[in-house]
C-alpha cells in the first residue's frame, strides 16, 4: 500500500511542479516554431503516458 501512495504522490507532485515551475521553455528560435511545437507535443504525450502508467501501477498494487 505504501508503494501505491508513493506513486500517487509522485504523479501529483510532478503535475504540480510542471504547472508551478518557473523554468518555462524559451523559444528555440524565432523561426523554428515547428521544433517548439514538436517538443511540446512530445512532452504532452510522454506526460500523459507517465500519469496513466503510474496510476495504473498504483491501482494494481492496491488491488
């Protein structure tokens, strides 16, 4: 049960840190919008998988 709680706290802390972080990305270049868009898309996709997988592991540990 402790592992499940740690996983849930880790997910919540990661999301909170992301939204409250002072280290927002600066543009790679003024004319390289596609690179910035690709990086943001990659971060969103990997972040979503991180959240889902860790919450599923926590759920399996609880059950």
